[in-house]
C-alpha cells in the first residue's frame, strides 16, 4: 500500500491509498473524487484526464499511441504532463505520486 496525493478541480487536496493492480482512475473514483471516466478505462474518452507532477513522469511508462491519440483528440487543456489515469497502474514505485484532476471536457 502507498499514498496518492491528488488535487481536485477546486484545489482541495486528498491522500488516497494506492492498491496494486488498480489503475489511478479506479483509485480516484473509489476515493470519491469527481472523475467521470465514461469509457470505464478503455482509453477512449479522456474524461479521466489528469496532470501528473513533472517530478513523477520518469517513474511512469511512456503513454501508448492510443493514449496519446485520445488525449490529442478528446482532452481539453493538454499539457506536457497530461495523462489518462486509466492507463497508469499503481505500484509501490508510485508511492507519494502527486497529480491534479484536469478540467472537465
């Protein structure tokens, strides 16, 4: 187990418990944060768009072509640290990760 530090769209900060074999999207939703995730983690809608703190990007696998395409095609306010939370699996190496939920589409 570990900690995920999240800032919601209103600037409120949360600490959620990370769980192996769970995506960040699943953890955020189960933690009660406002995250639509309409496609349920299929990398199709970008409603689980988050901004990962730049200091954590090198600890993540690079985005797949599908993730990059979905972000470019569906997301608003894309930044260099934009990711789809459905495509990031939590593991012990992400203990303490910091991210913010992106604006709604």
